[in-house]
C-alpha cells in the first residue's frame, strides 16, 4: 500500500523582498483608488443664452481647479435656464449647470 504524504515544511513563505514588492505595488495604486468624482453645480447670468452657459462653465471649471481637481468639460449639462421678461435687465439669461470633477484622494 502506497501512502502519499505532503510535507508542508518545504513551502517557503514570502520573503521580505516579496512582501516589500507587494506593498510597493499596492501603495502605487492607492492614489487612484482614493480619487473621487463629484458633481459640482453653479449658476450664472448672461446677456445671451450662450454667454450664460459660458459663464457657468467657467465658474464650474474654476471651482474644480480651486479644489486641485480635474474638470470633465464633456460632462457639462444645463440643469435649468430662465429668461427674464423684463427688457431692462442687462443679463436676462439665467443658467444653472453641473459638471463632473475628479478630485485627488
């Protein structure tokens, strides 16, 4: 009768070098894992619809970069807009907008 025996003493545990290499790889990826995408919202007035949209885009871009983030201009969206009925208002177009911003971890 043949009995198979497994001897686990021959299995080598991770060496310190392997452990350091794994820890280094994990720490290299940690800033990416800690990054956060947020939705910023703001509003602006303009003399025309295009001017209002440009003004709110600039406000959102500046708000994101002030937080050391990266704005995603392609994600910009007009949430609400209204035109004043009063002809004496210098900036009759009101625009609310939102944009995604990738903040560092």
